[in-house]
C-alpha cells in the first residue's frame, strides 16, 4: 500500500463526506493504492455514523471511535498504530487542509527521500489576533528551542515515512512537536512545503487561545525530555551534588570560623544564631533532594510499563 491518510476529528459530521470524496478523487486520479483512517476523538454529533457509512461503501475507509475525547495526540497515536502505507499523511477534517497537496507530499517523501515533510500555511485565513499572531510567536519559540527550522509546527498536513510514525511516541499534547520527536529519534531529513490553507467551511474551531499556553509548556517539556529524558540523573544528580558541596563547604567554613574565634578569644556568636548556617543547611537538604529525584527518575525509567492511554469504543468492520 502506498499511502495511509490519518484524519483525527471531533464533531465534524458536516465535512466528513465532502472530505472523503475530495481525497478519494485525488488519490484515484493518481492511481494510488491507499487507505483512509478516521479517528473519532469522542464526537457527540453524528461523525461516527458518517464514518461507519463510508466504511460500508468503501473498504479502504477505516474508522476508530474513542470512548470519550482524549485529544489529538492520542487520536494520531491510534491512527499511526494501524497505518500500513509506505507514506503516512495526516490532515485535519475541517476542510482547511487541501487534499490536492497529497501527490506532491508523497513524491517528496518517496523520491527526495525525506523522513518528514511538514506543511506550511504561509497565507492563513484565521483570525489575526487570536490565532495568526500567537501562532507566529509560538513557531519562533519552537524553532529557537528545538533547532528544527520549520515555519509552521502545528500544521495538520504532514507526510511521513512509515518508519517515522512507527518509531515515535505521540503522547500528551505532543502532536505539535512531531517533527521534534522525529529529530530526537534520529530522523533528521525534515523539510517543509508551502501548502494552501482554506477558510473553515463548517462549524467552529475546536481550539482556543489556551492551546498556545499549553503549547509553550509542552515546548519546555520536550526540550527537557530531549536533553535529559533518558538520563535524569545528569541534571538532577549534577545539580544536587553541586548544591550539597556548596552547602557543605559553607557549613564547614562557619564551623571553622567559630573554632578559630574561640581559640583566639575573639567575639563570636552561636553557630545556631548565624543565619548563614541555616542557608547552608537548606542548600545541603535541597541538594540531597535533587540527587534523590534524579536517582528515583532513573529507577522509574528502568521499571516503567506502557499503560493504556485511551479506550477505543468501536472500530469499523475492516479493522
């Protein structure tokens, strides 16, 4: 199979049929072998009924329905597990991503040997203040922090080699940072393609301004995990040892100073009356705690087990 199209969605019943027809027309006209995987992320409208109906008419349409809303990252994770195509393409279900881009994305992965091609919505039809400006700030911070030079990290239209999606773990709300996850896993041939962005045709966006706040917090998380995720002792242990040594030397200096003054009959105060003694003691305690945090982190990494992150309520018969 050449292409798997993975489409996470939430309450998009009005656009599903139209999107399917558009995708199918593009793929058939280019003689691709393909599958279309819809992941219903806990919709409360008739999205699942539309997916199930399409699956009965076309066995290349497959569907997964979550028990409740778990988020886009979990939906992509479920779709990636099932995808069988040599090239996997993700897109949103709101008709803002143009299926006409699929053949060129496929060509860039197959012929130019890119691991990941990310869409870049250079011209956007979103609200300037609530989406466009925050998005530019967010993308600038992501480029600076991650070292991945993309203009639009959050574009839903992306193409991947199969090996990429089978070897990265999309969790939490990390769908924004799949290029960074790919880079951290050794897939470094990453590029972008300017794609056509279209105004939303039906319904309203499912994302608010808070997604940018969450995005920046996730960016900090992914930076930390990329640096120290596999060896937390390198950060916490090093900081802990450094703080303990500083505290220990400070406490030792206070003690030696006290003994020196006693020996020479100089005026002195009780060690416990010296505020620097408590500062030194606090630094030693914090250093010990940081060291233990790093040690426990190492133990957790070595004993962690995969847990089920979402409940699948239904799948179509062809899965």
